[in-house]
C-alpha cells in the first residue's frame, strides 16, 4: 500500500483515476437530472392523490405506489442486465457512460419519488389548508406551497439520492460502464493491484462526503425553522 505515496504510482495510474472520477461524476450528474425529471412529478402525484391529499384518488395512488414499489425492489445489477436491449435501442449502446445512464435513471426514479413523497408529507397541513381557503388551485398549492415549504427536506433527500446513484455507478462499472467502479474491478481485483482498489474506494468516500456536506449546509441555510 505504500506505493500509493510514490510518484511512480501516480505517473502510471493518475490519468486513469482522473478519467474514472470524471466518468463517475458525469454518470452521477446526468442520471440524477433525468431521474428527478421522472421521479419528482411521480412523488408529487403520489403525495397529492393520497386520501388526505389535495387531489385524493385511491386508484391512481395505488397504481403509482405499486409501480414505484416494483421499481425500488429490483436490484440494480439485475435491472441493468435485464434492460440492456432497451438501453441499446434508446441510446445505441449497452456499455459505457451512455449505456449506464438509462438503467441508473430507471432505478433511481422510483427511489426519488418516495423521497419526494416523504418530504411533502412534512409540510404543515395548516399552510396547505390556508392556501385552499384563499382559493389557490391544486397546481398553485404544489408550486407555491408544497415545493417551497419542503425545500430543505427535498435538498437532504437530494443528497441521499445522489449518493445512492453514485454507489450504483460503481456497480455499473463492474459490467462495462466505466468510472471508478470499473477501475476497482479491472485493476484492484482482476490484475491484483490492491492500491488501485484502495484509491478508488477513498475517492468515492471523498465524493460522498463532499456531496453530503454541501447539501446539508445548503439545506440548513434555507431552513426557516433554524433562523
């Protein structure tokens, strides 16, 4: 392990680690954006169609809940392999960064939907009732009450979602997606270079800490309850 501190190690593997970190960040950021495009509306719809919601609809709520639960139940690596043909049809390849983004989005969107539902459930019912009493439409309540009031919780949920997707990218790397997970498997395991395994793990831990700290700070700054 002492070789990590030598210049020879970084001359040999530095560019690979830099490229792997870049690929991991690209997969994480792009997948998070698209997962939220799908997951945020699903979470809002799941929340407002509950029996006590502003648009109660038991049938819609149950169907959405069932779909989301099925999506959350599938192990990511099984999902990734199962939809490879669909992934190739959609983005033209089964491997690499593009090949990983499709299953990452499909896997993360149901998780994000549940996170959003939980965040919206924390909004004070009195604020919602006041908005309804003033004649606000359901869409206005969602945009001007639910989402602004739940913003601190949504940010904390966002950090959990991003970290989860980051962990999924490491799994995706094991089946040809690239990134730090790919380096850990190819060099740390297959070529028996334990130093590479250690460095990739440390880099992932550092990324997680940065994401968690940034979102916790941001959430605390905008949380009116802490002012």
